[in-house]
C-alpha cells in the first residue's frame, strides 16, 4: 500500500451510525516520546462533557504494546468509569486514578448506569473484548447483555498533557499536549479498499539530541495493517518505507521512532497508510523541548481530476496566535495535499501589507518557512505594533491555464512550531477556512472549525507542577474581514464561573488568564466558546464562517518556572453543527451588541514591519 490510491466508494465520513451515537475519542500517546517504559511520563487526561446532559466517561487503556497474534495478546491494563460529568465541566484522570501506566486508551461517553455495567464485564478486559465492544458501539447492538444503543451518553472533548523526563538531562522536564482524536479525523477512510492515509506534516530523524516519533493507534474494530513512509523536504515523491506491521490490534498503538528511517537532521513528512482508521499523534523532540500534534487525513479521491471526495485541508488556513512572554521562533510547515497539481503558497498576517513569504510546492510536496515572533515577545500587551501579529494566514493561490481559465488552488495543510531559548517548544495545526463543522457529513464535522468550540483544560495555577497559565486566541475562519461577538464561558468543578461577551476580529482576540480578574488566583477549569453574532465587511449579508481557538499553556510565573520545557498548545475541539451546549440561551444580549456595532471595513490591511520572515529553511536544519 503506497499513499495516493483512488477511492471507488463513499468515504467513511458518510457512514451512517445509530441515532444518539457519540464518537469514541482515541488517545494514541500516553507514554514517553519513544518506545520506552510507559511509566517514563506522567499523563493527565482532561475529559470535558460538551453535551447538554450529564454523562460518564468509560476508559479502556493498554500498557505494553501487543499484537493480534494470540500468544502475544495483552488484555486491557485499565478499565474504569469516571464520576458523573456535568455539561461544560471536566473530569481529570492522572497518577493513581489511572491505576497503571498506559501507552494508549479509548474513551466513550456513556450513560451513568451503563458505565458501571460495562466496567464490571470480564469480556471487556479480554484480548478480544474491546474489539467486540468497538463493533457494537458503531451498530448499537447489544454487547455481553448491555444494550449499547441505550448506553450512549454525551459527546466528549479530551486534552492529554504529558510531563516527561528529558532523556539527556534527568533534572529537566519536558511537557506537551494534544487533543484527543475523533470525528472527521477518520473522515478519509476508503471502505472499498479498506485503507486510510494520514499525513504527519513535520517529522525528523536525529536532531539536536532528539528525534520525531509517531504513535499510530488502531481506531477500528479489526486488526490493522500499517505502513509508515518518509518523504524529505524538497522531494516530490515518497522516498522510503520506515515500518510495516499487519498485527496491530484494535485500540493498540504502534510506536515508530523516525530516527531509524529519516536521515539525521533531515526534515520531512511521514505518511501513514492503514487498513483500519488510525489515530496518529506525533512527538517532536529537539533541544530539550517536546512538542506534540496529531496527523491530518489525506484527501480521498475517486479521480485525479476535480475536487476530492473528502478533505480535511483547504486552500486557505488560519492560525490564531497566542505568544508567550519570551521571544520565540515560529516555524511553519506547509503540505500540499494534491497528488498531481503544484501549489503556490503565500503567507500573510493581519496588519502587514506585503506577504511574509511565498514558495511553491510540488504535488504532495512540503516546505518549511521560518519567521520571527514580535520584538516584544508578547502580542497581547496593549500599545506596541506587535499587537497586529496575532494571526497568520496561509493561502494556496489559484492559477490560470494557457486558455486563461482559472484553475482552483490545491488543498493544503500546515502546522506551526514555536521554540524559545531554554528548550520551550510547542506545535499545533492551522485551521482550514470555510470548513464548517458537519459539512463533510461526519459525526463531528471538521475538528478545527465550528460555531462552538471546547477547551477541556484552562488554568491559572501554581500548584499543578507546571505552574500553568492559559493564553487563548480566537479568530474567525473567513475569506473576507468579518466582525461580531462570541461568548467565552469558564467553568470550574462547581459550574459556570464567568461568561464574557468578546469581539470577533480578524487579528484574533487574545485572552490571557494570568490577568483575568474574575477568576481566582488558583483556577483549574474548562472553557466553551460560542459565536452568537456575525457581521460582514462593508455591511453585507451576515455570514457564519466559524471560529478557531488555540490555547497556549505556559508558566505564569517565569521567575518560578522549573528547569525544562513547560509549554503546551492545543486547538479548540469543535462541537457538532446544530448541537446544543452549556452556553445555549445565554447569548441574547451579546448577540444584540454585536449586531449594533459597525461592520468591519472591506480591507483591514495596514503597512507594518512588526513581523517579517527570517528565512526559508532547507532540507537540513
């Protein structure tokens, strides 16, 4: 199986599930960023209820990786139920609450009584128990006497934070976070050929004391065949096969270090091809810093001509930027998802008149662009010109053929990597423009854009071992300037703490919880973000393009920060289109305020030199 085949059937995003079914959430990386002892990292799992009814979370977790070969079968290490989780709130699992060190897990939103019934079943813990449960979950059939169709609870959003020891210096720690994988992250599965392809936009071999590692979890109900391929920057075709396995059990994870495949110091893309839908998390280790993100499904096509049947990318991508207090280098990794067409790439930012960078990508090729953070290092502070450097837009530009006809631009995807002196590092995926939740037909829609988004973990705290404080950046996913209002709701364990009516702006609205006065000095909680009013540029007809939000977790008291990397960043997790949530009914006054405000101008571009590109990175860095 090489990436790039053509589909002959409807994509998995069009699979029909029983009424009330909620997506399982897959956690492919709970251990260290290599194939070492699962106990080498401390994992914190924040599980948020993003529905309107209380629910419980049912977790099945695995320790040492196993295979489908009977003699090598290892049953689930942990099967547990959380307590009842109220709408908008979260349940934290870490340390002794997990019962054992884990390498991967699956979490289901389950009705209260049914959760206890499932957890008590010996069948769940057996080698094939989870596979049978997974199949029953998609059909609504009974499992070991439990009516699965009546057991569905509320949908969940999950944030995974890992705090690991630096292998080079045991006195240093490395932290990272990623969002649990669900919804349209499985949307590119071809059910005729039984194959899915995912792109890990940036990986590398041995580099600055670390390497990249892929964690590939089987998200299906059958044993999976998995291949991992590597393609270096500057190459226009996949170059080498890194790993093959035909025995990855349901829920199990293949841990694939790229140091044994990618040449030392070479940056590239990893392609994962699987016979079952995979959940893929990528760890990037270099310079004492750990950064994590999840892979994007490749385009699913029935023909090389015309648009794909399914795409998780777009011709325009947006990053809502939340800078920390220290200057950082931002490295942008852009991937062309088209198999036959090259892509001309243009990178811009609000308030900057000229493009930050331009480049060209060959079919399925990728490029790495390096830019610098604002001089002040902190874009949310009032006054300095760096205030404008809150957003980033990456475009695949349309071209014209020899007959003068417009050729639609190819779809692209991208991730942004932030690194600072001292080893702090984080990475996250840019959001696709005009990809509203649910429009691809999948249960959860696209996982990066919606009218409402969830963040299972936000904080301003000194007692959590990382001294965490959250910076939020909220931006619209629109092709033209838009305005309006959104609600920001903060919840703690007791319920809703505060609701704020915030503006929607092209340059991203940034909220730093370190200075957010309405919460206490030691706050741990969740956030919900809901757009309530939209205004179009020039006063045109209202549109609803959707929002994206990123949350940067970093030490809020740098003078007390521990040695090592404590940065983490995750994207907001989308609520399904039309779905109800805990902020429903609270936005009438905020919506009226948004409608009464003047619309944005047709163009918000202004000359500025606050943020300029430093260089184009080559194949070796």
